């Protein structure tokens, strides 16, 4: 659609200049189709302002021509203080020169938010009010500032490497999720807090600490979680119930003492995938493990430092205590590369 023709019907349009943006925002509170950004005809940094637009019934995204003309395109910013709802939000699926994305009033996205891993120039993003989307995928690798409060209604969440100092607004929410991928590294994040109420599948890879249980989560149920690379693993003290069907630890060599702090667990797997990496030295299974249901499965391989010659260990004061409690109902055991004695069985 021609840039001077969209104001009358407020349907799908391309914004190729700041003048196009001004025409749209001055005439259209609701856009009934997609809004494609670029490619630009302006020289120098382009500041696209969509103040006045409140709803985009299509997708707010970069046009495909931006990829074709990436080398000659100027750096740009995109902002709207009025935009509250869109069908979709897409930036960074391919190389982009967007530097600043400021949409502080955007609360609801019908389908998906996709701020991709090739948005190399995006360093600032304000999505303060965003709380609802079917799918969220976010990972601009050089993003240092994320203005965001929290999520209320999301079913799938993907988080990729960024430079921000906290993931809490994305991960510390009482959500019921289908699947979540948190794929680091996040060099400025010290602790990843998982506050979901439930999830079918969670996959986490990072070299920071991991805490299950957030600021407002009282109960958590997870079907399957895969954890790799983390430096610490713990349960929030305020989490009243923590139930998992299956958990797998891979290459968590930074953790020497691994506590399994669950109210119920069916399957525990620990492995070292790479030569030269070692799994934990001590594992604690709590007294409540005796009554775990479902038929406990234990699979450990490559844990060359793990010494299972006794079910007893010592507490912080050196007192002898039982550190491993066998579940009554055991389905299968597979151990490889583990030192084990009769006193442990």
C-alpha cells in the first residue's frame, strides 16, 4: 500500500518515513491490519512515533524489505505511549537496526511476541505493561535495559541470551505454562527465579544459580525439567508444595552438594555429557522421598566424583546424619561410573 493512501481506511500499511508515521498516528486510533516498518527513505537516525495508535489488529513488525536493504538502512527507534493491544509483535527475526523499542502501554498481544536473537542493535526495550500473550520469545543479545513489570497470561516462553541483570519479570510469575526454554548465557544475572505455578516442560541452560519458587508462588507442579550448567540449585523457603514428575541435571559440575528438595518426584537423572566434566559429589534425598509415588527411576552416569558407599553423611557441625532415603516404590536404577558400596543399597 502506498504510504500516502493508508490514512483514510487505517488498514495494513508500510511506514517508510517519519512522515508516514505521523500521518498514521494522527488519523488512526485503530489499525485493522498489519503495520510494517521500513524500509526507510529518510537519512540519518529515524525516530518512528506512533503516539495516538491504540490498537493494531494485525502484526506490528519490520517489513521483509528491511532485510534486503539492511546495509543501506539507517538506525531507528520505535515508540508509542498509546498502543495497548496488537495481534503480534515481531522484530529481530532477521538483522535489524532498531536500537530502541518503547511501548510502555502495550498490555496484550493476541498471538506472539518475537523479539529475536539477531536484533543486535537493540539495547533498550520498554514493555512495562505487557502481561498477556500466547507465546513470548525474547533474546536481543545486546539488550541492557528491559522495562517490564510481569506476566499474567502466557502459555509458551522462550528466553535467549541478553545483557540485562534480571529475568524476574519474565520468570517469576505464577503462570501455567506448556513449555519454557531459558537458554543462556546471561552474564549479568546471578540467580534465575522460577515462579511458575505449573509447567509441562522447562529447559534451562545457564551458569547462574537457579531457585524454584518465586515471590508469590505457594505451589508448583512440573512434569519435566532439564537443567544444565547452573552453579547452584535450591527451593524457595516459602514454597509450600513442589512436585515434579521428572528432572534431569546435565553438566552441573559447579554444584558439589546437590539437594533434591521435592515433595514428590518420579524420575531423577544426572549426567555429564562432555569428557572432562564431572557431576556432583554428594546428593541428598529427603525423608519424604520414602513415600514418593509413581515408581522411582534413578539414572546416573559420568558422576565420577560421586561416592555412594553409605546413606549417611555429616551436617554443617560434623554430626552424622542420614542423607539419602530410598523411596519404597522403585521402578528402575541405572548407575554408570559411580562408586557405590553395599551399605548404600
